[in-house]
C-alpha cells in the first residue's frame, strides 16, 4: 500500500477448496484507501474465487480478511454491500425495463413522511450522481434504452449511492467501445478522487497501465506479486502470470500469430461493394488461401457485420460476393458451412457454445451432416474425431462427454475452434478468437491458427488487439462506419500506422486502395 | 479467527445439504413413484389386481403419448397448449370417415383413411403452430393458444356438438385391443417413447433439436436449420396428440369433442416437467416423460380409488408440479 497507512482491505493467507480440488492456497490481496488496484491472472488462477470470498458468495476455508481495520465476515453479497463493498458484474444485474432512477435507488428508495417513495428526491439524487460522473441521461427513461456503457455506469452510480468504500469491477470493458472505455475510466478516476477504492479485474493489460495504481498477480490459486504499476512492463506482467522468464516472453513476440507467409494460394473469395441492412455500407475484401487478412476498425465499424455477410448470416442488399468454385454465394450459414466456411463468433456464450451439450456434441455440431448416414449419427467415427481434436488442440476436459459449460473460457474457445477446423474449412472467419481467454490459451489458439494458415486455409481475422493484427495479418482491411476504407500490407504495418488508419479517414497515406489486390 | 470458524462450519453444512438435495433431485421421480406404489399397495383396495393394472395402463397411455411430444417441444424451449384441442379434432374426424358409405364399401381402406386423415389434419395443426412460432416469431404460448381455443371449437362445429357413438371393432382395437395380455395402447406408448428416444440420442434430428433448445443463435450459426427443426417438432407433437385423440375415441367407442383431451395440455406439461424436462429447453428426457405420466396417472387413480373428489385431485397434481420444479432448481446447483 504505497500510502503507508493501514490498507482499506487486507486479505491474507486465503485458502479454499471445492470437493477436494484446491482453488486458492495462500492468496492475498491488499487495497489502500482511494487506490485503484488491478487484479490479473490466467483463467483458473483463482481471481473470481477470491472475489467471491470477499463478497460473501463463498466461505473461505482459511485465512483472514480485514476491512477498515476490522475483521470482516460476510455471508452474502447483500451483507458485503452493507459493509461497503459493491460489485459491478460482467453480466449486469439491473432491471432494463425500469427507469434509471429506480435502478440506482432500488431497495433503498428515499421515503416521504407518508412512507411512499419520494420520487422528486430520488430523481434529484440520481441526477446528481450521474452528473458527477459527467453523464447526462434522462433518469426517468427505462434503463434498457441506454447503451451498455451507460448501464454499467448506472451500476456504478448505484454502488456510489450505497456509499460503497470499495467497488469491484470484473472485466468492466469487455463489451464497451473505446469512447465508452474512456468514459468509464473518467468515472473510476472520480471515484478514486472521492476516496473510494476500486478493485479492477481485466484481461486487457493496457487498461491496467491506464487506470491502476497497483497490480496484484495471481497464479495457480496463490498471489505471486503485488507491484506499483509504474514498476511493471507488459511483458513482466505476462511473465509473472505464466510463471515464465521475461526474456523468453520478449523474444517470442507478443503473439503466436506471426510467421513468414510461405506462398499464398488461390483466391478463396472476393467481396465487391457488399452491403447489408445491418450497418454494412460498402465492403471490398478478398482472401486467398494460406493468408490472414485482418479487419481493423473500432467497435461498431462494421467488422462483425462484414463477417456475417460473408458467412451468409445476413442477406446482401447490394454488391457481389464470389467464392472460388461456386456459382452463387451462400445464403444461409448452413450453405456457407457446406461451402467450407467456418465462423468463430465473437460472443462465445450467446453465439458459440450450447451449454447443456457435451464437449463432443458441441465440437461436431457444424460437421454433423457429414457424420450421418440416413440421419443416423456414426457414433464411432464421431468419438474418434473428437478424441483426435482434444489431443491435438490440447483441450483440457475430464472427457468428451463433460458438459462444455464446465470448461474454462480458453478451453471452450478451443472446442469452438475445433468445431470449425473439423469441417476442413477453406475459409475461417475468426471474430475476436482470443477474447476473454487467458494468456496461455491465447498463445495456443494463435499457434493453432497459424498452423492451419500454413496448411493453406484462408483466414479473415477480426481482433481488437492490435498486436494480433500487426504481427499476424498479411493484409489489413481498415473499416470505418461500415465501409472498408483501405488496405495495408505486411511487412510494414506498425501499430502506430494501424491506429492512425483506423482513427482518421484522412490518414490515407498509410493505406493503399483495396482494389489493388495482389 | 473466532469470526472465521462459524462461517466455515456453515459452509460444510450447506455442502452436505447440497449433496443430499442433488441426490434427491436425480432420483426424485423414481422415489416418488415407489412411494406412490407403496401407498397404493397399503391403502387402495384391490390395487394388486390385474384389472387395476389394465385400467391404469389404458389411461396412462394417452398422457404418455402426448407427454413425449410435449417433451420434444419443451426441449426446443417451446410449449404446446393446443395438444388437447388437437386430440378433440382428430377424434371428431374419425367416426364420420369410417361411418361413410365409402368406408362401409371398403372396410380396410376406410380404416386406413379413418386413422390417416385425422392424423394429417393434426399434423397440419402442428405445421400451423410451427410456422407461427418460427417464421412469424409469435411466442409459443400465444401461438398455440390460438388452436387451444379454436381447435376444440372446430371439432364441436364438425360434430354439431353431439356425442357420436359408433361400433367398429377394427377401429376400437386401438383402445381395447390386447397384445401379450396387455392393452394395445400401452405398447403403442412404449413404442413411441422408444422411437423418440432413438431419434433424440442417435440421429442428427435429435442433436439439432437439443442444439436449438440449448442455444438457438449458436445452432443457427452452426448450420442447424432452426425453422425446419421447430416446425417439425410441433408437427410431431400434434401427430402424437392426434394418435392420443384416436385412442380415446376408440376406448369409448364414442367421440365427444367437448371432453376428448380436456386439460391434456396440463397433464402433458406436468408429466414432462416431472420427468425432468427443462422449460428453457436443451434437454429431452423422453423416458422421464413416460415416468412422469405414470406418476400423474397414479396420483389421479390413488385419489379416485380412495374416494377423494376430482377437485382435490387437481390440487394434488399442482403439488406434484411444484415439487418437480423445486427439485429442478436443486438440480441446477
């Protein structure tokens, strides 16, 4: 605790096991008053278990927790909240159909003398907090009409109105665009200025450097480091999370996507002037076998919409889409799959996994028509194929019949990747393939992608992580407002040039016209 | 430390409680069945007679047949309120067909038509439900409410609201025949459940069904023909309801459009839920539905045989559903 005062929160020697398997052993966490503390670690390092112990969801097996210099013992999230600890969850726990005010004051509404709700005071209080954050919204309007970012800030406003001393933010930016992220950061700074502490959990290391004072690193259920953020570098943090050597990380590059393009194959597909009714105005794009074409752009610039159009998930309103060896483009995902296109979606939970189904059933979902004879699934073949993918992709599962929801994020993502590799794709569309997975799994997934590119698969890569695009892509097509504005080619792409191209339509010098296809 | 100890003890106790609850949840249906049988053996007069078995089998068969269809619909995250009305409609169509001059002249063809045409009409009802739900995107509970209300109305209009009695031994075999000494419709229900189980666990159609119920968007993006699956499942459910409707008519040798299949939607949903179906979809425990149907039937029979009124039986049925849902909550943890 840089301040030298007694910390606001001090968790020491925390241990917790579930049914015999150790989740935490020797975990600790200290947060100073008015500090923003980052918390990082791979999936399975024990971050969420530690937070759940702090917020009363789980009971610890050993260790001590002190909050405001007194032993803390809470048995439920509500008790934690009463003690001054509020949590902003990844999945928001608000009521979208009720007004902003109602969401902020729910359960703690100001009362009039008659015992009815004092709406005037409630609205005024809500407006005051949100204005303090620099946000102007109609507090009487249903919350659901606001963007995700505003909803997240309303959740924070609720924490503030409950006079939280510590606000826990678990991956708060995973669904925000950059403008919204900077709004969130300004709110975090205001919280800090008013003396509220923040525990900030994120996979995005860049964010930690932007917002945190200190950072705690966890690995295998234990706390391995606690630094002031200014003493750290990105590669030193990655090294600590993985338990590797810093030099090893730095020499290997930041991703596993890079590699010399051997020889690009034939054209897989070419889109010319493609538009859909879904915020895609004009897309010019071509992918060849054995190359990675990146789609660069901000959130909402039309990257996912471009992917959906190519995959036949959205009907084209104009333009032409030509696939090698087909006389017309696929009009449904089923046709796209039959044509050898795979689409790893961005939102693993909503559009990827079928949670009730097993690893095996999830893995073969897209391949199923090819695995059946007269409607009957050839089960021996299915099991053999799944066995092969589990081994070759290193999927950690207790068996192919384990429900996929029980796997970690990184392993779920590998299963979904295998779902598409199994169809022997000619074109793989990967929308944020490494989002929300831990660093180890990320490298493995990147290596798998690279391996298949070298075997001649064409890849269309969407990623918000610039390193992936800069190191991995042979070409990057830059999107702005639903329009592909230009194309850059490697070698020669740097993060600076990419950022410039994405941010300014004026920076065309970094960009060659799209139709100059190699 | 003293603050820690009681909390830790609590943790242990609740873990023990969870294990007990999950064990109960997994075998709750079977335990309930055994308990019901025991109560009957002890208190219901003549329960261990063959006649009692026959009565129960012939009555449970229709519930079971419809419950299998309902389970498949629920597995897609849907619900079908129109099953009872479709039973009435199919049942009302059969007697006029085999009573027609054509059927009198050609008994065999007439019998085929008397069974086939009502089932085709039933499937058309299912197609209507499926299209409303998958193409027009009406919520299943509203979409199937349309036929729930109008289906029985159409059946009554067709029969002028009269009870139609008939005598046709070949057709009545559906409801009164015996195979290996047991009622024909019991075998029919078993066969249907076995076929449904095979489709669900062994074929691409079953996998697609569960994928649509488990995560519709993911299924669609993995190439599952979501619309076709949904229309298909409502057609299958209506087809099975149609069979049940014909069985009821055959049992009674009479078609009563006002009563055939009345409240069947509730029995079928209850049987499916008791059998372990999740209302949000993604699971299709077909044999569970069979077990659920047996439990619903046994409760009805127990109360009836012990002289308890029908109204009370309804309350008991509700209690079973509540218990099943409570167990499901336990299972999720």
